[in-house]
């Protein structure tokens, strides 16, 4: 008969192993398919303006065989958004565009904006997931390029969305003129914040009713500049909400320098005395080499923008 202390140790190890196995089964086999919509109401519009509905999509990391995800995204058209904001990392495979067509085609004709994440340029590659706990991931020395031009042709020419990679643009949405500016993936250093001020001045000349900032990775330098440039609300992705969260604590990593408590959801960002709403999407997918979500469901966000003083449109 083993000693009592030995039996206790074996019991503890068995319990830990069972809990770990259960968590892995949940995160890999169940939760990563539990797609959800997060609803927010954000007071940023001029007095008397009619509310508009903004669908925020991010980090689909699409592979062609992910039919469950494709069907769920396609059904988001039933929410009848007035505007789409896509914060990048659409592709998760070199044939990902085929899956994106199935997912995004029902959104055709709804005005929108998009920026790139690195996985809109390069296929994912196997890597040690524990390295993410050591700080933001580094660029791979070599990568397999994707057909980014084909992706952009689809998003612009077929869906009608505007490319905001280090540029500005404006659309009519829900009876309002919405101006926007954005940057390419700051995680890879592709953001060119220095080119935006002159473009934003020209954008303001069109007197938009609302101005939004769009980035893939919510680095502090980007968020600070977006607030200074006059964004009324900022959209970002990239973090996957931590992807694996600890219940009661939250994200362990964000893969950028944003505070962990802001790695998912609607919060605020303040710089030089000005504060604006910030929505960081936990995203719709994951790398095909890290197929897990734990305490962090894949998501899209529907933000209903309303007048700043809560005055509804007559």
C-alpha cells in the first residue's frame, strides 16, 4: 500500500491532469466554435443624428475548410449593419480567399473600411505558442507570401470597402458622412503615422459627421496619434482577446503593448486630455497551428453609434 502522502500526490496529479485535459477538450473542440456577437451602444454622433449600426470584423484567419465559421459570418448580414469595419488578418491559408467569399459575400454593397494585418500578406507558420508569453511575437525571417492583391481586389472592387492602409477615405452610411483614417499592421512596423496628418486635414475639409480610426494592432503609439488626429472612435483587432484567458483575471498576453485589461472589448483611450471610445475585437479565428480558444469566444461586434447627449433622432 502506498503511503498517505504518496496517495495524496497521485490524487493531486490526477486531478490536475484531468482538469488540463478537460480544458484542452473545451478550448480545442468546443469553445473555438462558440461564435458570439458583442453588442455595444456608443455615444459619439452629433445631436439629432440617427443611430447607425457598425459591424466590426477582425482576425478571421480564414481557411477554406472552415465552413462553420463561414456560415456564421455570412449570417451577420441579418443584423443589417449600416457600416462594416474590418481590422485585418482575414487570411489564414493560401486558399483563404475562397472561404472569405463564402463568409463575406452576403455583406456585399454595405459600405466599409479595412486595413491589413500581417496574415493578409503571409501564410501562418508553425511556431511555439508559449513564446507569446514572453512578449510580442517577432517577424519571421522568411515567410510564404499570399496573394494580397487578389484579397484587396475582392474587398474593394466586389464588396465596395475602402482601403485605409496608411490612408484616409469617407463613405455615406446610415444617412451620415463617415470619414476614416487608418494604418497598416503596426505589429510589423508597417504603420506610417507620419503620412496621416496632411491627409486628415483634407478629410476634414469634407466636413464628415463622424471620424473613425482603424488599425489592426492597437499599439499605444497608434492609439495616441489617432486620438490626436481627431478620431471620434477607434477600432482595432490583433490581440485575439488573449485567445486563452483566465476566468476572473482575463488576458495573459495581448501580443502588443496595450494594457491587458483592454485586450478585448469596448473601453476608452486617453491622450493629452482627450478621451475616445476604443473597441478591440477578440476576433473570429485563430492560426491553423494554434486551434484553441479558452474563456475567449470568437466574436464580432455590433456597435450602435448614438448622439453624444443621448438625443434620439426624431
